C-alpha cells in the first residue's frame, strides 16, 4: 500500500453494538460479505465480549463462520478480557484484536469493568498472545481527547500510557474520541504529537462527530499525518457505554468521497460500496442514533 494513502477501517461492529433492535445473524453475515467486496483495508466486524454487556455481538462466532471471501480486506475483532482474546486468536480469519484502553479511570470501569492498571496488565498478556498466534493488537486509546467524567486528563497523561503500551511491542494505536468532545485543534495537536513522538508505530483515529463538524476533524487528523481512519456506513454508532445518546461515527460514504478528492484513498469497488450502503439503509431504518 502506498505510504501516503489512508487505511480505511470500516466498523460495522461499532455501528451495530448499540443498536437497540437485534440485527439477525444471517443479515449480519450478508452485510459483512457485502462489505468485504468493497476492498476496505480492515473491517472491524464483531467482538468477543459478554453477551450480557453487548447483546448485539452475541453471534460474532456465527457471523465469522458465514464469511464467503475476505478478498484483500483484513478482519478485526474487539475483545475486553483474556478469555475473549484467546477465543479470537483461535480463528485463522481474524487478523487483528482490538482492545479499548481508556485514560479515564471512570470509563475503563464502565467499559471493561476494570481499573486502568488492571487493563494494562491485561494488555501485556494480550500482546504475548497475539505474537504467539500471529495476530496484531490494536489498542484504542478511549477518551483520548478528553472526557466528561472529571478524571485527570492531559496530553502528558495520554503520552505516558502510550509509552508504556508501545514498550510492550504494540505497533498500532488508535486515538478514540469516544464521546465526540474533541475539537479539530485538539485532534491535530494530539495526533501530530503522537505521530512525532512514536514514529515507529501506526497511529490512527477513531472519531465520533455530528455530521456538521466531521470534515474539520478528519482534515485535522490528515494534516497531522494520520493515515489510518475509522468509519461506519451511514455514520451510525458510538459506544453504548459512553452516553445514552450515541454520537455518530464518521459516515464511510462521505469519508470515501472526501479522501478521494485529496487522492488519499486506494481504489475501491464502487458498485460493491453502493450495494453495502443500500443494505446499511435497510438495517438502520431509523436515524434515531445518527446525529
């Protein structure tokens, strides 16, 4: 892949996980297979987490079994504990494990029912497991741009934890604007800082933003040198552990158009993209969760 091009990560898991109506397993399988035809770099397709915590993801194993052809895309699964990581590593089709590591003590408890220090110890075991299994660990820095809980936050706090994570051998970090609080200035400042400070790793952004302000945030990340960006069809989604009202993901179709205009995106299968978008409209029939 050309170095200057953006790796586009499509996140149907993030779109679906907080959706209140259960999406039937067969529908998920058909949708994932359509997304795989598009040619995204990576698809964040599901999670191995407690079905009590995230009921929508209780059928991730079955969905994985329904894949017809991965094409050139790679698959990422979110995990929240070692048991989930071990299960994810048992599937050859999975390339990446994603773990949400929060710099907010409050949110780490809400999201994974553990302290930050416990989560870091878990990361050590996950990284070792990934190396042994031929997978790569993607660490999402949740609340990376600030949080509404009043926990201590600064760029120095983020840097300190990333230093420790990178020292474990982790090669991919994604800065997550979990509740959509980041300003474009904050996105550019922190992303640039991390890329400059840790040039040996791949730095991405997972941004949540209302439709009226997403372009400024994305442009800020690009200007900072970021070449890994997450999106979701129709801009649906957000973390159900963060707020009652979900702040939308970046809309993939708009993101594709935006990146193409800047010649930052490898060619995709446009017909397959249209088919996937059509099915997304069917799955997410209401825009209740889309801002």
